[in-house]
C-alpha cells in the first residue's frame, strides 16, 4: 500500500558529463516521514467505538469497519486498542429521533430487502444521525467507562452504483513476427460497483469533545456481467484509504530511493 518513489537528481552540468562519457550511478534508500495530523501523546488507549452505517444493507458497515480499523491500529501504532462491543449508534439515534430500528442484519435478509428497510440511504439521511458526534456528554460517559481513551467513531456510506459509457480495455493480437502484443481499444460498456464514503471522527474521551474529522470518497466499478461480492468490494475500497487514516494518528514513513551520479 506504500508506494515506491524514485527521485533522480541530475543537474544540468551532470547531464552534460553523462552525455560526454559513461558515468556510473548508485541508488540510496531514503525514508520520508509524514507527520501525524493529531497529537495523541496524551492517550494510552484507543477505542474504535462504532460507526453509523448506511447506503446498502449488503454488508454490516458498522461491524466490518470497527473490526478492520482495530486490526490495523494494533499493528501500526503504539496506542493500546480496547476490545469492546461495537456501539450501535444508528439505533441510539433512532431512539432519539423516535424511530423504530427496522434495518435487519445483512446476513438474515437479501440485499434488496435490507436496502428497502434502511433509514440511511444517502448523505441527506445521514445528516441528522451525525448529531451524535457533537454530544460531548454522551462521549464523555463512554470515555469514563474505558479510562479516558482516544475515541474513533464516524459514519460509513457504502452505496451500489451503476455507470454506462466508453471504457478502455486491452486487446491482444499477433504481429507479423508471431509475437503477442496488446493495444488499448475503447468500447461502450455497462458498469456496476460500489462507492464508499467514510467519515472518521476522533473524540477526546476525557472531555467528549471532537478533536478532528477525516472524510474520504472512493469507488470501484466492474463489468455488469461480473459478480463481485459486496464485502470484497468494501475491503478493496478500504485498502485504498487506510494509509491516510493511519497517518492521522501516527507518523508514517514513505520508503523510496534517490539515484545519484558518481
């Protein structure tokens, strides 16, 4: 997930020397630190509390996101990750809004049936649920229960999408020498997939006050004839944004190299 960057240092004078004679070069590995976005030195523990999920009932976005982030935080930074039941924030807000929590577990209903019963289908539905992140008293109570940790919460919209249009694909052919070669051709295609819009909210468990938020948008599309499980698409999309999420809490190092002349 961490890209490899190659930087070539070549002055105009050095370029002239290269043109005049054969000059050797050597590669030096380098690491570039990217500073964390939040100072977490005041915390010893982190609680991935739970998420408000919506968009599709094909997966349990709350449970899957909490499980994935806990796993990543255990291996990528120094805070102790608290094992606890995932909070059902959508149900908490349904009670406050006077609604029945009707959405069934994705494992017990078909995807279409679960989608029909979701209260949160898009960003507009999500807005009134996000009021819970500003409830300092609620989060301080949670913090008191778990010895004042850094709290990670937020929302996750996982939405099916469909697109139609011109796409590029490789086409194989055999040249006059009998060698296989590829060229890019454009064709009209129906595509389907998922869009993932997570918002990560970081809260001080000592005070219940919001510290920071990070919001992302990723999507993936496949040919309409391809049957890709929703959970596989979810992990594929989360994999793209996890480095940025981790950099919020801890300094990350980007590994690369410099090529120097000698």
